[in-house]
């Protein structure tokens, strides 16, 4: 604790303990607690209460007062627990009777303060804060606080009840000794004489869970189920198996009852159970419970349970197969064309499938589960082509191609035009692309995807999902000779129409798809040729002038990738007009576009080109303008992307200069000089220095990082003429700040004239330094300190402990002045 905070803390404690004062807001109190948490974590064994006795006085004062505000009492409870988390402070609080005084619930019940939920939650959080060592657990047990915690588990405040569950789990975790084998039925410890008390505490909590699960009161049952799932996921043996054995009878009753409101909570319990050694041991009935849940009346939850079962590593194959059948059942019902298959269809589904909302909900869950399980190890024993064919059939049904031979024609009518089913079906179809068995179905798959792209009724979000599925299938079919024919004859004509769609979202999605497709097939020379002969490129260029900013930004990225792919295939010579036109339009966007997204895209595209493995010499004439426009843009993200461009330039042009070598050859020195001079001519150093004093902190931080790189290079090249590279200070935004620091560094007028490089020593020279060497600028700027300050949060001064305590004291003083004014 620094001296300022140490001197302010006693006064703050007096203000907080005074019931006449209006308590600070909850946020200020929480920030004060956070500060104490930091102090505790950084204490290094120091006893905080010995250095700050005012805290003991504060706790005593609050306990003695009968008019304490609930917010202050809640704060005190949490603070006391936090202090007691340290063993040394715990002993001081216990010896002084403060712990009993603070956590004695009866005292607060007399004052009716216990009726306030914030006091009850503060009481639990205080105990949670304290429960970091065995002495704290012993205190809770001796004072009989377990009963109070169990009562709060059924509190009317859901927040309090959840906190009580967390506290009970923490108690059980501390009850588990490290030297007990997992086969033990009782919790014992050879190191403690109070082990029997520990067993009684464990039994008390276990009996409460059993009672809760056996209750007819739904909220009580729910809290018991939630506590059970927490214990399973957070506690170790033998607590976990011991509790499971005891709750098995009432838990079995609940699961067999099939209560729909409890289906999800019970699934959470089983999900936690299958992650433990309980799975695989028949006496614990985990697999049996999972099988019961598969047959639950809530089909949606049954599919969720089935998905969990399929993903289990240690699970009987019969159960996995049954689970997969349940997942596939809704899909099978709406896509089966054979009347003989009716025997395979679960008759229980006929009623839900006849209702539109239930039908859609079931199919969405089924498709989502299939997409999630689209991995080879999960689909063992399943005919993948059959599943894929059913998904294709379902997508055809949703687009209006409903055949009369389908088993559930009534269900199919609910699906026509359903965007939910279409999106989920397309996701599933894309996920199924990982299976080689499906490659023989590619004609049907591309056919249904093409139908969706062509359909005028396809929603914009459905088209986006279609593009994603097409991309995945093209990726796995890249080696097939008929792919380019499909792209050229079928796909590109559809894309041309979609690029001119009246909906900007569709135009944007189409451009994103073309970008991703170009990247995926950039190594395919045939694709690049097809792209340039299709007429798509001219439409791409026209969309650089689209009315929608998002579309212009996507068009910039698409054109950029088109240029990159042509360079990679050495086709730029014949497409030079594309680059020239693209550069011209991009410079117009960067200088004139009123929206930030397109301008950001332009700078990012230049960076991508610069980082490419194949150089584009035509960029050189534009780089200076891009740096100047981007560095002076009013959008901070454009400036950030410009700094990334500057970084790419530095890496490219300074890589020839080995950083770790103190002396280097004349040729290397010449290359370094030429590289730095070129960077200066491009205006890169002005961009970095302007960014250093920018109003946006991320820009300052990035600029500082790059300048530090230059400074390190400057320091490592000892035999390089650093003063040869000078920058003009006058006329630049960074000039005033640097000049001011520069003049403060100069003590001798003669040295000023040498560095300034001109004229007689006049007052004018001291106010306008025309040129300063870059090496001097890097020296006079304390970049390391600036970087340290920039890494701090922007509100670190306002949110500092000192500022917080000053605000509390200031508010109290104003309150007193207002009382005086009243008289």
C-alpha cells in the first residue's frame, strides 16, 4: 500500500462506518473491495491488519451499530472474509472476536437487516472469500453455519441461492483430504483430530441434497439438482462417488418421472457425471439414466441427450447406435419415400411433426446435432451417403420441391420456405463434406446448392449459408477435372446475377464468397484464367463505386485477391490494365470515400500486396500517397492499418540489415542508408511520429512500438552515420512537441547551431528548428516510458485507489456542507 492510500484509509473507514453518511454507490464499494483483493494477493506474507488497525476499528464499529446501511454491512461482510483469507489476519480477527461478531446471523436478524438480499449475499460472499484454508472451515463448522447455508440454498433470491450452492461446493472441496484413496466411503484425515466432525458435515450436506431431490417443491428440487451437478464437476473423490450413491434413489425417481421442466437440469447432471469415473460402473447407473433420457417425452431434449451420448468415448455401442437413430429420426420422417420404411419411423413423432412449430424445432435440433457430430469417429456404423441424401432431399423440400411419395407430406408443407431449416440444412451439408463417401453425390449436392443460389426466393442469410457450403464442397472437390467446368458454366453466371442483386447484403455476401474462392483456388492456374475470361472482374471493378459502403469494402478486398492470384500465376503482364484501374479507383476511395470500411479495406489490401511473395513494382508510386492519406485519416482504424502497412514496409526494406551485428560491411551500410532514405521519402517516419502524438491510444501504442524498433536498430549499428538522416520538424504535427523536447535538451548554444545546421544564434532559431536528425529524435523521446504509460488503461488515474478514496471523502464533505446550508 502506497503512502497516499495509507494516509487516506483511516478517514475513509470513519466515513463508511458513520450511519449518518450516505453510503457510496455499489460500484465504488466493489472497486474498493477489488483494491483490497489486490493488496491481499501482493501482501507477500505481510499482515495487513497490523499495518492498518483502522480496519479492525471499522469492522467493530459496523458490528456495534444498529443503524448500519445494508450496503455498508454487505461490504463489511465481504471485506472481513477477504481479510480472513490470510491465516495471520484470520487469527487476529478470531482472537478479537470479530469473526463471530460479523458472521453471527442472529445479530442482523434482530435489526431486520437480514431481510435485505444484499446482506445475505454479502454474508455468503464473505465466507467464500475466507474459505481459503482449513481454519476457516473449522470456524464455519464450530459456529454451526452449515445449517444457515443450507437454508439459504432455498432462498427466495435466486442470486443468494446460487451463491449458497457455490459455498457448499467449496466446503466439500476443502473436506476432501489429499491423502484419501478414491475407494473410501468416508471422508477421513489422519492429520486432523476433527475428522469425525468433517464426516458429520459431509453427511449434513448430503442429507440436504437427498431431501431436496425428494421434495415436491420444484424450486427446492431445482437447487438440489444444481448443487449435485456442481459437486460432480468440481469435487474430487471420495466426495463425488459418496454423494452420488446417496442421491441415487431420489435421482432415479426424478429421471423415470420424466418431468419436462427438469429435463435440462437433469441433463446437466448427467453431462457432468459422464465426465467422471462414475461412467462405466454399473452400480452407479449412469448409462441406464442416459438411456431413460433418450426416451423422454421431450423429443428436443432427447436429441440433446443423444448428441451427448454419441460424443462419449466410453459408452456401449448399442447405446450409441440408439442415440444416433434418435438424432436421425426427425430427418428420416420427412425424407422417407418408401412406404415400407414406415415401420422404422417412430409413431410418437407423427403428432409433433404435424404441428409446424414443433416440426421445425425438432428438425433444427436434429440438423444441428448432425453438424456438430460431423466427424468420422462419431458416425461409426452410419451410412453417410444415406444421411447426406436425406439432407439434400430436405433442402429440396424446403425450396418447394415436395414430392407426393414422401411419408410425411403434411410435415413437408410446414417446411416450405422455412429459413431456419434451410440455414441448418446448409450448415449440415457443408459439415458432411469431410466424408469421402459423399464425393459420388457431388452432382446432387452441387445441384441443390445451385438451385438455392438461383432461386429468387432465397433469403439473404440463406444465400450466405449456401455460399459457405459451396466453398466447403469445392475445397474437397478441387482435384476433380469437372470442377472448373462447373465453376465456369454453372457457378459464375449465377454469381454475375447475384453481384447485381438489389439487396446489398446479397451483393456483399457474393463478393465475400468470390474473395474466399479466389484464395482457396489461387494455386490453380485454370481457375485464374476462368476468372479473368468470365467477365466477373469488370463487375468487381464496377462495384468499387457501389452505393453501399460495406459492398465497396468487400469489392476492394475481392479485387485485391484477384490481383494477387494473377501475380502468383504470372498473369499480371496481360492484366496490367486491371491493376492500373484498381489502383486508380482505390486511391479515389482512400481520398474521397465518406465511409470508413472501404478506406480501411484499401489500406489492408496494399499491406496484403506488399507482404505477398511476388512483388508488384507498380505499387511503389502509390505507397507515399497511401501512407500520407491513411496516416492523416480521421478514422482511427484506418490509421492503425496504415501503421501495419508501415511495419510491413520496414520489415521488407530493413531485413537486409542484420540487427545483431554491431559493425557491418560498406555494402550493407549503403543498403541501410538507401533503405532509410527511401522510407523517409515515402513519409513513413512522419506517419510514425504523428501517430505517436495521436489522440487515439491504440495508434500511439503501435507507433511507439515501431519507433522503438527503429531506436534499437539505431543503437545496434554503432558505426553508421546516424545524423545523415534528418527530418523536417516545421510543418509537421509532431514538430512542436519534438522541438520543445529538443530545445530543452540543448544546454550549449554552439551545439544548437551545429545540430540545427544554420545561421546565427537568434531567438527565431530557438522557436523554429527546421531539421532534426532522426537519431536525435529517437534519443530525446522517452519511448520506453511512453510505451509503459500507453499500456495502462485510459482511466487508470480516475479508477486508482487514491482517486476512489478521495471521491468518497469529497462526497462526505459535501454532504456535511449541505447540512450546514440547510440551517
